[in-house]
């Protein structure tokens, strides 16, 4: 259902400007820089008939003969409905409205009308009021993000475009990769449950990370998390503990945050991994780069410098049905040659409290 959204063969950017400081120009340049391999059209009546950034420019979507896979909209809010009508006339399959000024500022009537037109005509709608979306393995950067993330195993889906940008900047420094990077904004149609279900079988996506200030369809999303988390980790950061945070969320995307504690329990029961601050989220993103969730069936070796931690981990492994297999006699003999005599050589392997990095390295190499 969303294959042409994630991997479009034809894209039109409506509102492209020759002013390179404008978001429309940045989105168009991002598509070029990412190496998008399909047909790419600029749409702006001001430059109709010209070539802009090396691509043909037309006056309107209806001037493009073949149905488009993706239309990216960056026109003033008052002109958005006319662009939607043109996209319907073209037969477009997916629309991403990056333009802001809808439900987040009280303009619910226009947002609802656009969503209804898209729904009635079988068009997938991302946004409005979003950063856009990126599919790294498909060379698609239909966003105004600064740069293009490296390919990786994690799909990152965020209600906040600015939070997307912050995560991307940090990830670039750390070498963190993503399969998809999606800013969902006001979620007029496409929301977290639809995207999770659409990507659950994506072979390039091994894990999901969400930043959510509200849920479009709570029961549907919890059911999707329950199903997907059996084979792929689903990490969720959902701010909104305080009343002021909930009020800020309402003014940000026009969405009312659910009761925090109720949602926290519901997500836990559905199998989600929850991050409670950005530091935790960063740590989880690093961990998920080497995710083997569906492949791991044990046995597991535990290496620690604290006996108590080894005992606790043993309990958790037994509860989870994970085998802590004892090393072979030959391996134990080798470990004894390189580690202190006071160490424990079974499993957990305890290299005792004064262990520094070199002792961990030696044990891990063995």
C-alpha cells in the first residue's frame, strides 16, 4: 500500500524556488543530492517552461501527463487545497504536505478537508506541518533535513521535525544509520500505526524508534506494537508527563497528549521498549545498530566485573529462556592463563572489581 511512498519512481516538488535559501529549493536539492533515480519535476508557474536545478519546471501538476508516485507540497497554506485538487487530477498516489499553518494553529477545518479529499481519492497523505521523509536504501530524501543519513537498520518516526533534525545531527557524528527517517507532523492521514504496519516486513528495517507526543489511533498502534515487537524491537519516547508538556504538545502539532501513565502501562504491556529521555534514546539507537533480535537464540556469555550483576543477569536470562552455556574446559583453561585467579570462569564470567579496559578486551578477544 505504501511501496510507492517509500520508493517512488516519480516525484514532483510544488513551489520550487530559485532562491536556494527557501525550503522548497532545499527539498529539491536534497532529492538530487541523495541520488534519486526516478523522474523529478519542479512545479512553479513562475518558472514554467524553464529548467531549474537541471530539471524541467511546469506550471501545475495537471501539466504532468503520467500519474506521480509522490507530490511534495511547499506552497503557502492558502494555496494548498488547489495543489491537492491538481494532484487528484494527475492521479498522484502519495502527497507530503510540508507546509505549516494547519491544525497546530487552529486551522483544523482546512486540514480535515484536505485529509478527506485524499482519503476519498485513495491518496496517502503525510503531514501537514512536517519535515518530510527519507528512505536511505532507495536514495530518497524528500525532506528539508540538513544532510542525508547513512543507511542503517533503524526506522525513525517522529512527530517533531526539529527533533528529527537534532537526532540526525547527533547520528552523523556517531555514525548511526537509518533505513527510514519520517516526520509525521500533524498526522492528518498517515500516522504511527499505518507506518509501523507498512514497514514491519521491510528487510532493511531491523528496529523502530518513535518520538510521539500523541497517538492518532491508540488501539490500532498498540496492536501493531504487540505484533511487531515479537520480531523487531519497537522503542518509544513519549513526552508529556507534566500538564505544561501536554499543553506544549497541543500547541506544537494540534494533538492532545493521552494520559501519560495510562499510555506508559499500555505500551509496556504491548512489548514496547520505552525511553524516558534523550540520553536513553541515544543509547538505544547505538545499541540497535547491531540488532539481532530475530536471529538470536543463544547461548549467551555474560562478562562482568561485578558478581552481583552476574547473579541478577542470570535470573533475567532464566526468566527469558536464554541459555547461559558454560564455556568448554579448553576455554576455561585459556581464560585462567590470562585472567586473575580470583575470577569466576563459568558463565557469568566475573573478571573481578579492579578490571580495567585491557582486561575486558583480553577476555572478549578470547
